[in-house]
């Protein structure tokens, strides 16, 4: 490494052969896999209680969101879309569904809760090949990305999914067709809405990466704000096929993310500034 600390750990990299790199990669994968398995086993052991208290919590009228809304809007006090008691009749129609959902949900929770360790392990593996300035930038990106993802998952679980469930569970095209929701359908929608919202909260991170690559500038957000509002409304309507209130509930954080992304994007370089820069360079080149 150089005196100014701007070079990579070249001494360490030169001493490592190809098989040393393979061995380091294998060691990292085994550690990550071990942590995921341990956490998955823990979640598998506590899954019955976790399933009732957390995953199925939006199915009950005592879910905290319904109580909070009921204090402000009596229309939502009971939880159902029509103001009645929220009742979600769930059934299982496949013989292997319950054991498979038990296992797969435990595994996905293991991955989610070990995600910071996974990112840290990848960081430790690639760190010697990066320059100091790249290390500082990537570290901030990883931390910010983790925070935004978990924030999005929280919003998806606490707001987006309950509103969608509240509407769809009580909607009937005919009173002769009662709703009996299958366990597989419930989990598919639960995972899709929760994790899709988490991914959408990575919008500021994507904007920051595109800005550093020189693809995106702040003027883009000012120029296409009206287009973005229309697109975000469409996205909110697709993710939450529910009543307009639920769509607005999702649209508000999405639009806030759009505006927040502009703060992570560099402003466009003014023409006069670039002209002054060229004018300052030209005399120097002539003198040389």
C-alpha cells in the first residue's frame, strides 16, 4: 500500500494464489450458509408462535394499525372495509402446504435477518481489492441500503399489506361466494407486498449509484416530476389492488422516496462553470 493510502492491499493480493482466493470464497460461503441455517432452525422452532403473533396478526381486528386508525377514522376501527368486524377465514387445501410453508418461511426469515452479516462477509472478501476511497463509499452504500430495505419491509408489513388484506378479504363479487382464503395465497401476497415494498425503498440508493456513474442529475427530478407522480400512482394501484385510500397510503411514501432521491443526486454542471473551467485550463496549457 502506498504512503497516501490510496492503493489496494497489493502485497496481500500478490501473495495469494488462485486457490487461496477460492479457499477464501469457500470459507465465506460456508460461514454465511452456517449463519443462515442456524437462524432458520431458530425460526423453525418458534414458527408456530411467530406465525400466530406476527404473520397472521393483520387477520385479526386487534392489529395495532386498525386501533390507530380507529382513533382518527372510526370507519377503520373494526378493521374490515365496510366497518364490520374483520374476519379472515383461512383454509389449507394442499396436503404438503403447511409443512412447506413452515420450512420456506423459516428459511426466508433466516436470510432476511442474516442479511447484514451476508453483506459484511462479502465486504470483507472484496475489501483487499478496493482502493481506500472506494472502501469508504461502498461501506456507506451498504449501510444505507440495509437501512432503507428494512424500513421498506416495515412499511410493507405495518401499512401496505394490512390495507390490502382489509379490502380484499371483505370484497365479494356476490354474497353467494364467501371468501375462504387459502394459506398459500395468503403467504404469496404477504411475501410479495412486504418484500416488494422493501425493494422499492432502495430507490434513493439506485439514484445515488446512477448519479455517481454520471447517468442521472438533479434536473431530471425537476423536469419529470409530473410524469413521476402519474407513474407512482400506477405502481401504487398495481401493488395494492384495493380501495383508493390504500393506494394513497402507499403513494405517499413512494413520492417521499422520489423527492428524497433527488438529494442523493449531484446537480447538473452549469455551462458557464464548464466554460470557466476550460478557460482556466487553456492558459495553463499554453504556458506549458
